């Protein structure tokens, strides 16, 4: 009996240890990295660097190219941007949210090919692309989602129910939104938020599951069917959130965990740590830890 119990405990402990994400590497020396995107053609990761005030048009922003092992290939692959944030790649074009512009960059040459002005926008934050090539960009402080379709870039949905739209993901006929809520500041209290689903046809907005708040959400990536990886910028955390709104804390991080990407072949999640000036790569394992919420810092 003792031998049997010992074997059972060994299996349980081994499973628990295997469930903990493992830090693989950190790319250091970046400048307020905000977003990361993988290029399957060249097998490199693009990282946006704000390198200054978040919404300031100072020309200091740049894009870095990094190898899958964390080696920096070109720190300033594309220069002359302002405060680049969200990235999305399609058909060798890298789309970059840059304050009040959506910038198109040729992925082969690194040349800026187009700039789509977002008149009235304050802070374009994340970018997502639908299967038909339609590009969506979130303007977080204005509670607005912009759309680039047939060459026209214009506000598509403005609604306070978006609650500070940040991370975006197109899935079928839905636009999944990771809402930021509000950071604590002068005259305002912190407001946590969760995931939303926007119908692309009629623009109706519904909370994901019970709509319980999780954090000041930033990056959003699909992990599995109806399951998402989401970062909490203010709290510093990586969550696993399912379609019912259940949130599992996967990694306790420093504040500034931004717009991540997930690489399924190796179960690797890459997280820009904006305030640490690093890009961190973690190997995920299943099953996830038990449901829990990260304590406020």
C-alpha cells in the first residue's frame, strides 16, 4: 500500500511540476517593447519598440528582428516610427499601429510602403486581420475600433461598452476584444476588465461568459478552441481565459506584460515586457494551474 501511495504521489508531483511554464530565454536591450509577431517565411519575430512617450510623435520608435532562440538580428530593422505598438502580418506586409496611423511595411525590404491616417484617433493600440484581409485596429482611449477595408481606413465601431479596447483577434464572425478598463490615476479609480465578443455583422457587443473582470488586459492570442492567452499589463500576468470567462493564472510577471504571441509548434509564448525592456519566451505545458486571480501589486 505504501509503495502504491508513493507511486501515486510521484505521478501527481511530476504532473504539477510539468504544468509550470518554463522561461526559455530573454532578449534584452530593447526599448519599451510592446508587441511581437512571427514571420513564418523568414522564421523571425518582429518586435515593436516605443522608445519614448507612449503617444508622442517623436520619430524614435523602431522595429526589431529577433531569431527564435532570442538572438537579436537587427535591433533597428525599421526606424523613424513614433510609438509603434500592435503588429500583424499578412501577405508579406507588416501592419503597425503607430499613434494615429496604421503603417504598412514590406516584410522583405523593411521599407514603409503606406501610411493610413486615423484622423481623430488618440492611441491606436493593437492590430488584427480577418481572413478576407480586412484590418482592424483598436483606439483604446477613444473606445473605438478602426477598420481598413478596400483601401479605406475609418472608424468602424465607437462604443463605450468596449471599455478601453486593447487586444484584438478575429475568429469567424466575431472580433474578440481584450479590454483594458482603466488604470488608477489622478481623479479615477482602477477599473478591471475582461474579454468581449463583437459581432462583425451587426456590431453587437457581448461579454465573454459571465463577463467577470480579470485585469487591465493587453495581449490576446488563441491557445485552443474557445481558449485564449491574455496578458494583464498593470497587474503583470499571463492568463488562460476560456469562452465562459474562467481565468487561470499561468505566469506571475512584472508590470508591463504587453502584446504577446503564441507559437504552437513549440508551445512557446513570447511576451514583451515593456517596462523591463525585454522579450521573454516561455514554454507552456498542460494541464494549466487551478483557477486563481493575481493579487494586486
